[in-house]
């Protein structure tokens, strides 16, 4: 399943789209299923983010500096350049910001490995990436949305979604990791949970899309207008990742990992935040999910292009000491 997960996820999106189109009345019922399946997915996702490797990631000097600069300096600048050209719709803009300002911490590791990237370095850096984006996201949203942010975000539901669907699964995952480190039963449980990653991702994508498609209504054109921005983001970030890898003199595997980190976004982790927005901004969740569709197609190209952009012979002298 892991080797073919791109096709599986695209199938999930297609399945959800067909269900949402054929049975729009099922949308409200399916929406109630989002939180349970999403909580389970995020628990399994966070289970693969090793808390024990947080300190180790701090010792990966050059690689960590490169991944932080790319995701929290370069990406916001790219988003800012695109932001002024977006449709003048608060829901579209909010969804766009939520998804593009948060770097992926889960399937980016698999995609990077498929392209010969240093997935272990990404895995070690993922706890810091997760913590950094959760801390920085509110500030970025305020910079882009300004005083309108207070009118857009209702603090109560936003905080509740963050605690229930992010903080609690993260805490449970790290407690499970501690259990696995001490008990065989804990390790067996962890191994079992890890096998559920792809099926849970399929279920989440299908349920989310099926529940959100009926909400499109007359807003489909606005969502479609965002797709070229997502495509442009993938193109720009391929070049940006390559430049950052060269500036930091990373070897080819580390450089490929950097390219993937800059391009892939944390759509399903921020989806609870989009779903917690007021009803008038319900389209934000669709905008987030649309990015996933574009990204998965883009990953098919990335997996084949990254080794050509950064061939093994392109390793810099002294690189890889990170």
C-alpha cells in the first residue's frame, strides 16, 4: 500500500467526489464522521513523528537550517507574492493560507524516500517542523489577514479543534511511543497502528471530499481559480528547494528531501482548523482539500524529477555532514 499510496489517495479523492455528487444529501451525515476518522489518522500520523528524535534533529545543523529557512522564510514570501492575486473571498484566502503556510510532516517522508531523498533526516526534523508551524501559524495569519482575522476566526471552536484533533492525538501518540520503548506490547501496538496509515488516509480523504462537495454550490469557480496557484507553488518550490539545497551545500539525498519538504503541505493536519471556521467560511475546507488533490498529482512528477534535478553526482564537497 505504501508503494502505491499516491494512486490510492487519488482514488479516495475520486470516490469521495463521486459520492458527494451522487448523494449530496449524505453530506451532513458524513460531516459528523470527519472528526473521528481524522482524529484516528492524526494519531497514527503523529505516532510516526518520533519525539525521541527532537533533540537529535537539533544536531542536524545544515539540514535543519535549510528546512527551516525554506519552509518559514521562503514559503511565506512565495505565498505573499501569490496572495494579492487570489479571488477576493475570505474563505478562499483563509484556506489558501492555512494549507500553504504549514509544511508536511507525514507522507513527505515516503515521497522523499521514493525519490532517493534522505527520509531519515526528514523524519528526525518532523517534530520540530510540527511545533514550529503550530507556533508560527497564528502570526502568519495575522500578517496576511490583518484586523480581519478577529472577525474570521471564532476563538472557541478554533481552540477546541486544535486541542481535540491535534494536541490530544499528539500527546497520545507520544505516550504510545514511550510505552513502545519500554514494553513489547507497546511496540506491537505501534506496529499495528502504523499499518493503518494508508487505509485511514483513504477513509479520511473520501469522507472529507464527499461531505464538502455538496457545499460548493456557486463557489466552484472560486475553488477552480485557486488550482493554478497550487500548480505554480509546486513549480516555484521545486526551484526554491534546489537553490536552498545548493546554498547550504547539501548532498543529493539531503537536497532531494529539502525539495520535497518545501513542496508538500500539511493539509490534513490543518483541516480541523478549516472545519472549525464559521459556516460562512465553509469553503475554506474545500480549498484545503483541493490543494491535496493538486499536490498528489504533483508528487508523481516530483518523484521522477527530483533525481534528475539533484543527481547523486551533484553532491557537494563536504556535504552531508549536516
